[in-house]
DNA sequence: CACGACTAAATTGTGTGCAATTCTTTCTCT
DNA sequence: AGAGAAAGAATTGCACACAATTTAGTCGTG
C-alpha cells in the first residue's frame, strides 16, 4: 500500500509544519510560496504554479490570503496585462530570517539522518516522475 | 526537500485514483473507507478513523456522501447509542468485485516493479512513524 | 440517584486541491 | 484592421483535512 503510506506521510509532515508555522499564521502551501519568492522575485502566478504544481484555482485565493497577511503584493504586469506579478513586501522579506529555523526544526521532527531523508526524497521523486509519465499519456 | 517530494507524490497518486475511480463517482478517501469495510464489517466511525488517521470532522461528511451514493448504511449502535456503526449495503458489497481491478491499475500507473514499491512504502512508513513519535511528544 | 468527567459523532469554520467556467488580454492569420 | 484561437488569472463548486465546539449518551463516584 504505497499510496496510503504516501498519503499518511504527507499528512504527518503537514502537521509538523502546522505546529512550527502556527505563530505566524501560515500554512504549509503558503510557506512554500514564500520559499519560492525568497529564492527569486518577482514571480508570476503561472511560474509559481509550475514550480509547486498548483493551478490558479489554488493559488489565487492562497495569494490573496498572503496579501491580506501583508507578506506579498500583487500587481498586473505593465507589459502583459494578463500576467500578475507577485512580490514580497518588506514584511515578507523580513520573514525569511524569522523563519530560517524552520527547515532545521522540521528535520529534527523527522528524526532521521539527513542522508537518509535525501535518498528517500530522491526515491519518492523517481516514483512521482514515473507515475506522472503515465498520467501524461492519458491526456 | 523530502516534505515537498511527499506532497507532490501524494497529489500525483491521488490523480491516478481520481481517473480510475471516476466512473463510480468515488474519491480516493471514499475508496479507502470501502477497502476497510470490505476487509471487516461493521466498523464504527472511530475504528475507521484510527485505521485511516482521520477524525470525525472528515469522516462524518464523507460517510454521509457514501450513504447518499447507496454504498453504506449508518446506524446508531443499540448497546451504546453514542456509537455509529457503518455497514456495506448490497450495492457496496458488490462494488468489491467491480473495483477489483483498481490496485492492479494503480500499480500499472506507478510503472515501477512491485518489490520496489513495497520497499519504498516501508521506508515511507518508517519515516511516518519517526515523525509521528515526535508529534506525540508535543502533546 | 445525582453530578461531573468522559466519550463518540456531528457540526462549524478555515484553507487547500482541482475540475470547469468565465473574463480579459494577447496573439495569429488572413 | 478584424475574427478567432489561445493564454493568464480569477471565480465557482465540490470534497477533503483538521482545529474547535457542540450535542448526546455513558460511566464513575459519592
């Protein structure tokens, strides 16, 4: 039952993030968006969606919550008015340092050696790629 | 990024189930409940929740949908009126044969050898157990 | 018996995921 | 230039997840 294992693992992991991020009122997907933005900025909704494999139906409301929290700002692009660019606010940039401890905290929660986590991650990614290839053939 | 790998793997897997279960109008969590019931019946809401790691907030509406679909029946226990027992209807039992192909179909989607899937599953379970142990210490 | 602690489900409220649709803007082709 | 196709976000609708609360029923102790 690989599928159920992944399902369960995903939910426990989310719980660990929930506890860690609670003081900031952030969810795991919201945190992922911030991580993307800390890495490179600005980003468009489509770019974020490509990286996180989420569509606008998920991202639009999520981004509007991040905007309401004061961490990002949305603006229509001047070159192409269809595109919305997402930028960090000062508060959003400052959050990077405040949340610098999160990856370590999560690693501690996992309670397994780093190299083991990495090899497991790469196996899971291989699995994802394999099943995704099959998905693609069903389009 | 083990966490993101699991997050992505979980969603791709759910998509494979969505496609496979679509003709029956079932979701992956609903299918899991049916699998539990095919294995042993009747079950209480709490028992299902323990096995699937879901609480009544998720299960109550899910079960009422399965009931509306005509696959299960809910009834208060006569010994203890707090407990709700879940039973398969005839239609729900018949579904077992109709959906017998699902595990094989999903395995085919995964496109990886069975032994590899099993070893990956056991690694993921070990991870889940480890992070869950940490969660428990936070209560 | 009564009262408080406890338990089992259901309900409420918030935040994803995702299919499907809509709206706007841009592109393409003639 | 103008019509139609296509692209980028947003919106709508539905089904989880899960925290928190509510409701109903049971149990233990005095």
